C-alpha cells in the first residue's frame, strides 16, 4: 500500500508498506551457486524469508503554465486557439527498508533520489457563446445551467465556462 499526502502544491509526503514473499526455484545448471556450494557452506542459501518493505519520503514539485493572453474583443471575436503548455519538474527523496520477517538477519536499506521533468504541449479553444444562440437541446441546457451557476473567477483558469464543450458537440 502506498500513500501520498499533498501538504501544499509543491510539497508532498509519501509513504508505504508492502509484504514480499519470494519463491525462488532451485537451479540445476552447472554454473549455479546452489550446484557448486553446499548449504552448510552458505547459510541462508535456501532460505526464502518473508520481507516487509516500508518506505517514507517526500516529493518536491513545481508546475508552471505557459498561456498567452488573447488580444482583441472576446465578446464578439471569432473562435481562438490558445496554446497552453506546462512544464513540471519533480524531485523525490525516499528511504526504503526491507526487513526480513523471519529469524533471518537479512535486510536491505536504500536511500533513493529521483528527478522527473514533464513537458505538456497543448491548446484550448476559446470564444464567446450566448446560451440562447446554441443549437441542440443538451448544449443549450448546459449553457443555460452554466450561466446561472455562481463560480469563483479562478475556476476553469479564467476562461468562459464550457466554451470547449460547445464546439465539440
């Protein structure tokens, strides 16, 4: 089980625990370890302990949207194609430990650092729509509903509500 808890947009705590149950087959090849050494010479060679794998860490993430402003008359102008690109660098630092559940002394500990960079390229359509001018029952109903729902200005990235949907339907 793995869990992530975003504390703020840029800082996320992560952690998890899982059980691992290895079932390794015996090898009969001439160059295999089991074929060349006796179990008394290598204690634990045939042991297959159950491991509990736990981890804890944090993720640092930053996201920047590149979206130009539209120049011109939004209320009477034509349909605009607005480029909307995003870049998201992410760094993760975590500590993992695998502890044997049986009497075996075998365990493994790891400190892992990783980095990812995500680049998203896209575009949205934007245009002014009067709900009474929309054709089709479902589209008109949607726009009439959307025109009467009070929303915060930051909702939908300050775009006219539902413009993309009307042009797709």
